[in-house]
């Protein structure tokens, strides 16, 4: 199913975006004042077996015992030089606050090769020197492996519900949610894919993709074993994955057996790829995500 949201809603959201104040300054770990959350240090091994520690934070909603978990999975910058400088959204960030206000705990974690986590970057798709070698399935499964490690670790912490987690991924993180859905995920109830994909901005050019047919093929591969209905959100002015490519990914995933609703907002700012973490973006993505979460609550009810 594909849903297009009315333009009037976006006009109001974009006006609010233009009038919003600037965010508070943050340090190298993405911290602002009073929003540190609880530090997360999650053990993981790379593909050679070398141990590393994923660095992140856990934000807990006030007054909620054993809240369900939302893991927010970040993307991957088009330029490799930007990966070491990546930071996390704070607990007072808009997307984290949206889920906290709905009584979810929120985990934000930097995966291998990003920011202060460091270590080797293991999410490559082998297409940088020639798109004929791009392996998007492999890249997605590695992201999913790390997301599963995060979910398993945090849902085992005291005071966090052991099941019913939701994974929300943006860009490369969104691509990881497709792969994660194709794997066993007993403690995850839902997946939200925000502008997910890989290979965008090829050679640093907007609306240029490295072997998009391989990306479409990989989406179908994930769909063959995906078991949980997903929500996908791609805007009409996404410079990484345009509406035609988003629709093709969705079609490949669903025709292979996956279940996903594709919501297609008309536009957001100068580049809709930044909708999820963008200021006032939740005015656009919030309603469909809220509706999706209600379906998860209904499914969990006896």
C-alpha cells in the first residue's frame, strides 16, 4: 500500500521549521545540556572476531516502569571522511522526545566505524570502485547484525521490557531494518524504514545511485524472509532515493513476500532525505508512525 499525505500539512510544518530556534550546541558525542541519558557500552566483535565497544546512550521516559524500547539507527554519510565525526542525537532531540513522550525508552548507538565508537567500518557494499560489484544485501545484513546486538543488549537491561521493541532506521539505518526483518527477531515487534537505502549520492552527486538495480534486487531478497509488517517513509524530494526508486524498492520487497506500507510525503525542506532528524520533521512523519505503533499495540492485545 502507498499513501500520499496532503500538501497543506507540509506547508504548515515547513513554516514551523523556518521559524524554529537554532538547536543548542553539542559536544563531540552529541551531548547538549541536561540530556546525557545513560551511557551505553555494548560489546561486539567485527568480522575477524576482534572485540570492540559500541558507544551510545539510553533515554528513559519519566514515570514509566519497564518501557518498551525504540532503537534509532543512524545513517551513513556519503563521504567516508565524515564518518569519524558523526555524533548522536541527544535525549532532548526531537525524534527521541517524540518516542519518549509516548512512553518508549530510546537507545541511540553509534555503530562500528562511526564517531566515538571507532573501529573498522564494516557496512561497506564493495561498489566504490565499480558498481558492478555492489553487494547491498551484505551491507544491510551487517547493519542488521549490529542492530540486533544493540536490541539484545538493551532489552536485557533492568527496567526495560524484554520484548516488543521497535527499530527505526534512517538511510543506511533504514536499509538495515529491511535486513533485520529478514532475520529472526523474537524481541522486535516493528520496523520503521525512514528513507532507507545504500549507494545514494554516488560520486557526490544528488539523485545519482550506484547500481540501483542491485539495490532493488536486494530489497526483494530481504522480502522473501521478512516476517513483520513494516512502515516505510520516503519523501518526494529525497536526493538519495527518489520516488521512483523508493516505489521500486517497495514493489520488489512486497512482491517477494514482505509486508510494508509506503508513505510518500510530497516534500520536506531542501532535501527530504533529512526528514527524520530534521527540525519539525515529526509533524510529517509522526502521524503515520503513531498509526503504525497503534497496529503493534492491537496485535499485542489478547
